[in-house]
C-alpha cells in the first residue's frame, strides 16, 4: 500500500515575507522539504530551546522525526504540539501515522479518527485510516474509507492507488484497471500505477496491453525490476522468447539473486532449445531457493532433452518431493528403469 503523510506546513511561511527575509522557522521547513532532515532537526531544536511553547516547531520537528523513522520521538513532539493546540487535525493524523509505523495500530486508528472528527472533510485522513484497516485485515472498512477519501478529493492519487491495490488483491481486475487509470490521468509519471494496471491486464489475459503498461513503467523508471520481470512473462506468454529472455536478463542484472528471474530465463532458453543455458539457470534458481519444485521439474526436462535421463529423473523426483504433482507423470512415463535402480517407491 502507498502511505502518505499529511504535511501541512504552509502556516510556517508567515512572517517577514514582505521584507524578502527567511525566518529560521521557514528555513527549517525548507530543509525538511528538501530532505535535509538532520539540518532541519538541529534548527527545530534550537527554536524549541528558545521557546518551548512553539507549537509550529514541535509539529515541524515531529514531521522531521517521522521522516527519519524516529517514531517514538515523533509521537512525543506531536503530543506536545497537541497539548499546545488540542484542535490540530494534522498533528493527530501524523501522530497516528507514527503510531502505525511503530506497530501500534489501535492508537493509530484512534488518533486518525480524532483527526477526522476535527476535520470531517480530511481526505488524507480517510486514506490513511484505510491503510491501517487494510493492514489489520479489515478490508471492508478500508474499501469504504478509500472511497470516502476519493469522494472528498477526486485528485487524491494515493486513495485511488490504494483502492485499486485492494481490488487487485480481491481479483477485481477490471475495476482495478479503472482506478489505476484514474491515477495515471492525474500523474502520467507514476511508474507503480502503470505496473499494477499492467498486472490487472495480465490477469485478464490481455497480454499485449499489459506489455504496453510495463513499457510505460520502465520508461518512467528504468530500474523497475518487477516491470521487466512481468514484461518478460507476458512476452513469454505471447511466444516472444528472445525478447522475454532479454527482460529476464535485465532483472538479473539489477537483482542478481532473483531466483524467479533465473527460472523464467531458463524457461525461455528451453523454448529456444538452449538446454545447457537452461540447465545452468535452473541450477542457479535452485541454489537460491533449495525447494524450488518447478525449477527442479524444468531442469529435469532440459536434462531429458539432452539425453541425461539419470539426472532428469533425479530432478523429477526432487520436484515431486517438493510438492509439484506434474512431476509424477514424468517419473512414471520416463523413469521406470531409473526409478527402479534408485529404489524409489512412487506409484
């Protein structure tokens, strides 16, 4: 799921604007926005040392600590901000986010609900409430809250994305496609939206359209290994074996211990009759995942293709022992003599 932080820092840019000056508080906010968290933290510390009733600085420092994954420190700062300003919906939401990320889902839900009570039209709060509910298994209320978030703000991309992600999980692929399309309409540089829309299309067996979306995801993010992997899979399904092998090789180049990519590349090599290459890649997949039943089965087929029946039957047996039922047919049909010599008792 996508997690957003409802950062409302516009109120920090108030004083000295007419003189073209930047106040320390504004500078701290700018440092935060630029991701320079340590510098922002030091500046907020100095502001609070001067005035320990500075609500804005406690809130700002809470955001910085949240970004730095100091969740306990972040919660303390938001609590201090709320003590000074008990009706601040943003502090309640961000405290809820920090609580959720520190595995305190109950407190998170309570504080996000307080944010909604204070601001009933708080679209981001409904979205994050949906995230907390989804993570706890309450998918029904999560779906309602994502929908409510979208009703309150039809440009809330995160709510569209999260609802669509849930729809993928529920195998509602056509509906998910529509929601991811809305995300892309709002931001055509959202690589994950293209990827997951491609996944929805792939599940609907619209392989060419899925490949186009994976193309778009890769065009936005050339290091998107999952998009290369899935594009390779749909190319394999379409019978474009050299192109599929290329994509699986790209995954391996970016993620050299990806067992699935080695397995998929081996499948492509099998189709291209490069059985020795396939055996090598199946073996690497098995090295990374010792119980990879499908890889044992695939390697067994490759061994059988080059006439190494003893090795083939060893692999079919390992595949079956690891739970891959189709391997039994090969054992019974091709490995009777080997089976007998090895003392296997499979029926």
